[in-house]
């Protein structure tokens, strides 16, 4: 499928990005999706990725960066075989 050529960002990659980087990525993907729509190409994968990034931004607004810190802390307390 034409719209599936984009590399997906992992959850860990999203958490490691700054708010500015996330916003820039969303704008870039929205621009690409708009151009693809004009050319009648499938944009579903881009739109899904935009949703994941917007969700990460929303979680940060609601819970702050403490959710990332809390997850890192839980990984530090995990047994060796449980660590990512």
C-alpha cells in the first residue's frame, strides 16, 4: 500500500522526544498527508502516526513529564529479565 511506506515511531522514541520535536513532527506529517490527499494517495498510516504523537503530547499536558520519569523508575526496579 502506498501510504504504508513511513517508518513508525516507537513508544520509547516518542517519550524521548521534546515537546517541540513532537510538534514539529506532527506539522511535517500533516503537511505530507495533505499533499498525499491532493494526489489521491492513502494517508491512513500518516494519520495514525499523527494520532499517536498527539496522544503523547496530550498525556504530557495532563500528567507532565513525570509519567516518563515514573516509567523509568519502574524499569530500574524491575528484575533483570523484565527490563526492556
